[in-house]
C-alpha cells in the first residue's frame, strides 16, 4: 500500500510499504478515507522527536471504514465509518477505569514510531473496541477527522483551563489547535478571547471566529495587560509547544489563573518562569488530550453546529502529494491539510 514515512529531519517520503495485518484478536484493520497533518507531525518532521525511527509510517488523525476485525472485536464491524483517538487505549487499566484514558497503562500512539501511522491506505488499530468510535451519519468526514485529535484536544484544553462566564481568555498560538481552542473557549461565554500569533493570516482567521487578534511580538504582554485593565487573562490556553510560548502564556495569566498547555513538550529541562507561577498563584496544566473522555460531546457539538472544525481546512491533497503537504504546512503556507489516499 501507499504510505507516508519519516526519513530524516525535513524529509518525509511517499512510498510503497507492506499492508498491515491483524496481529491480535482485538485488532481491526481500517481502510483510511481521510487523514490529516498535525502540528505534532511537524515536531517529528523538524527532528524534535529523535525516537521516531526512519521508515516509521506517520499520521495519527484519521477517518475510515473498518475493513477487517479480529475474533474478539464486538463493538465495531466491517463497513462501519469510524474515527480513532490518536492513541490506542485499553479501557480496563486503573487509569482508564478512572476516565484518564490519556494515561492508559497500555497507551500506544499512532504514527510516532509506536504504532504504524495512518497517513496510509490502511492502518492496524489495536484494541479496536475502545480505540475506534463510530461516526454519526450527520457528521461530515472533514469535521469528524479532527474529532480524533485536535478538536478533542482543544476542547479538553479549554475544559482544563477552567473558564467561567465573564472571564477573559488568551490563546497563545492560532494554528489549527489554537483556532479550535478559540471555538471551544467560546462555549463558556467568556467576555473576550485574545488570540496571539505571529502569522497575520492566522490572526485574521482567529478574528473571524470572534477572537481579538494580538500580534505575538515584544508588546504582546503589555497589550493583553492593557486590554484586561492590568489584570491579565484568567485562563490561558497555550497551543504551540515551545519554551517561548509557554512562558508567554504564563506571563499573560491573571492572579489565580490557569495556564492550560495543549502544546507537545519533548524537553525534560525546559525553563519555566516559576517565580511568576508562585507570585501570581497560577495553575499550570499540560498533557495529551484525553480524547476518549470528550469525543462524544465534541461530535455532538459539531453536529449541532456549535463547533465548526471544517472551517480551518485549507487544503485537500492526494496522499501521494504528502511531501509537498509537509513543506507547505511547515512554512505556514497551509493551515490544515487533509490527505486523501
Ligand atoms: P502549528 O505549528 O500549525 O501551530 C502553532 C502556531 O503557533 C503557529 O500558527 C505559529 O505561528 C504560532 N506560534 C509559534 N510560536 C509562537 C509564540 N511564541 N507565540 C505565539 N504564537 C506562536 O500546530 P498545531 O497543529 O496548531 O499544533 C499546536 C501544538 O499542539 C503542537 O505543539 C502540537 O504538537 C500540539 N498538539 C498537542 C496535542 C495533545 O494531545 N496535547 C494534540 C494535538 C496537537
Ligand atoms: Zn496531533
Ligand atoms: Zn488503559
């Protein structure tokens, strides 16, 4: 089958690899109809995840049809239209039983060198009964594909930010995750959402979602302070994943505020402004999106039109053009790229 593989920093390749096969009775094989390129794929592309080996199939955001199931799979069957969370989870360990599926003791991610990824024609899905979620007929493919990762991650990050009606929210980074976090934050009736980025076009899109655009330059902190009468934002969602963006998010937070970091951090020794966290009594939260805990609500909100993930799709490209897709997304010439096998 055709698949996108990581080769070296700055280099992905579309080529022919062997088809996946059922390995466990709890596996399913899904024929991918749509996959997406995520900011997390860019971390791999930029060499930030050295544990992803050359040759690994990339991709963890996907939608498809179940093609084949193992003998122990009972909840999904061939032909079903399904989306997967970007990680496989067991449903029976202590973390899963506590609803903390993103901390599953058997968690395996797609496309990061653990499980083969889904920027491919087919993908093997372990623990299919828990990992795969049937997609309601009313939900279009282009919206549903984001429910398995960035839409649910953005929703989880907004929930974790503890936004209350009347709060001012700041979102650092207006890429796909940040833009969806703006949509999710709006569900809590904040008085304003401030969107920070360095890319004008992304700030414009943030404004079209009702956010107030703030250039993420040297004056950003002062701009947010002045907008909030010196107080800062009660809830800050970080959606970049860098030292700079995390410390900017911390700098923007009001006393007793929460910084909810959706960005992926791979560094063990990333310096954070601990003095500010202490002085302002801030809460800092970070982690994988707990997709299985929220995906049902996220899909319902999308069907109802309250969330509109399809509005961030900028490109639809054949899987065979994935090399160009990665280049464009990396250069921020594309916002959200969907790949069609
Ligand atoms: P992206 O790279 O397209 O978006 C990042 C945006 O941040 C860009 O628009 C960029 O211009 C902007 N930016 C960069 N530095 C900035 C700064 N200092 N201040 C303000 N803006 C800045 O990627 P994305 O797809 O939106 O993903 C964002 C992050 O979310 C990535 O780190 C990705 O790995 C992460 N992510 C995490 C999870 C999770 O489970 N926690 C899931 C999906 C994605
Ligand atoms: Zn992702
Ligand atoms: Zn588990």
